[in-house]
C-alpha cells in the first residue's frame, strides 16, 4: 500500500507510531546535537525519508536496503524528531531523541541590580544559563562558579550546580563603595558584569561649633556610612536651633563629605544635627 504525505502529517500530529509489517526502520534512539548519524530502511526499491523536529525538516530520497548517512550538523536543535519512511507498498515510522552536547560553549549571565548600597545581605543576584555550541540549553548537571570581587574588599566565591541548565545564587554587596566585578564561569567559559556599589545611609553624625562674628558656625565631621564609606555629596543634613520658644531649621547638602552652616548665636540655645533617621550630637551654646 502506498502511504503519502497527507497520512504522514496526520500520523505525526497524532503522536501514534505508524509502522507496517513489511518494512523495518533502523534508527539511533539518541544522538548528541550536531552528530553525524545513519538510517537503514530494510527492503528493496526506493523511498522517501522524512525527519521532522524542533525547527527542522529533512526530506531525502533513499535506496531501501542501504544505510543513508546524515552529516554532522544535520540535526542540531535538541528535542524529539519523528522519522517517517514512505515507499511503494510499505511505510514505517520511528523517532530520534537529540540531546544537547555535554560540553558548555556559551554562558548567558544576568546580574541584578546593577547599582546598590554597600553591605546589603543577599543584595546581589546572579543567574547563569549554560548552552552548547548549537544554542541548546544543557540540562545535564554542571558546576558554575560565581565570583564577586572588589579591589579593597576581596572576592566572594560561590560554586553552584546547574538544575535544568540554570544556576542561581545570592551574594552580599561588599562593604566598600566602587565598581565590583561579578563573573560567572564554567570551565574556560565566563561572562562578566559590573555592579556599582554606593555608600549607604549616614551611620553617625558629629558637629562642632565656633563663633563667627555675631553667629555660630556649625561644621560636621566627614559623614560616613556604617562601613566607613563617605556619604555622597548632596545628602541633606538638617541643623536645628531651639532657643526658648523659637525654633530655626536649616537643611544643608553635603559638600566634599561635610555640611557647614551659620546660625544665630543665641545664649542658652540648643543646637542639634540629623540626616534622615540618624541623629547627631547636641551642642548648648553658652557664649
């Protein structure tokens, strides 16, 4: 019985094995992506061999009873391929599983966020996807090394086994500001990202007061976060003077790490300093 292409399409769509009694189709059950392989269809005469799979379709006129060779790279997308023989008076069907190459050739690396404060626990996330030379996600378990390095704070290293082709980790942001290099590595394949780490919120404030004509000059010491990094310029520092029932407040942005302001010199006034939720020292002016 002659079986044509319409029957082939219906058969493949249904997922049913379509095989006659008089033709045997010999296929490799499993090959690596890109590997050469051969197919042997028993019988005599000629036939048409179809191979249908993920994003690939092959049609080949063959001689029954002779092995038909397919060169390296013929099937390169991982997945299950349906194979169909259509010849005069007979037909057969089978399947080939194409698996990713077991050697990594490419690495897609995602690091988030690209900018964050220093000294945040589990603040940085790294995700790596491992691919073979044909762009197939390698589902076989492999070890990925994640390395976060800072010129002054050293290097953190985490080694993670992939699961279904993906490795994921979280790392603490380092205690020093600057550009951290975040690297994902598998064998000699690696991918780099840069994570900018900025100082955190002010950790402590201390000001001093000196007379300046008829006023008081107030100056903070360099304002730092809890890791010792100088807080960036533009951070607002608030000076407050309380004199009996009168209250004066001045907001001053940091410049070169310090804040400076002049306020009225009222005897007995209490002067305080703050930035955000951080309170500094108080000074009682008695001059």
